[in-house]
């Protein structure tokens, strides 16, 4: 199983936890203010594994349920992905 290098894994951003039962939510994507941080985490993990923007796009495509159930969040990820592609 591939594992990112220790120095890369050690520097991955963290996400402060919240209690869903306190906030009455069922999924982290119900916090739109967290989306930028979630994007930063996803991209950092992808890069730690050596994935490109195209690789990440392929992975997103493997989860059609998320695209269907979390439409706004999925659209947000796709926008960030397009920005990432333009950087490269």
C-alpha cells in the first residue's frame, strides 16, 4: 500500500473537529465555511501521494454518489480543481 513520505505526511494540514450531534448536521459538507479547508486538505493529501490535478479529477469521478448527494460541495471541488489545473 502506498504511503506518503513521512516529511510530507507530517506537514499535512489538520481539520478541527466538531460534534455533529451538537450542531445537528449529518455531514461535514454542511459547513460551507469549512469548504476551503477541506479543499486544502484534499489537495495536500493528493500531492503527498504524488497525484496531479488530472489524477484527482479521476478520483472525484469515481464517486458519483458524492456528486449527486453533495452537489454544491462537489461543484466547489470542481472549481478548485480547475484552478489547480490552470496553475500547472
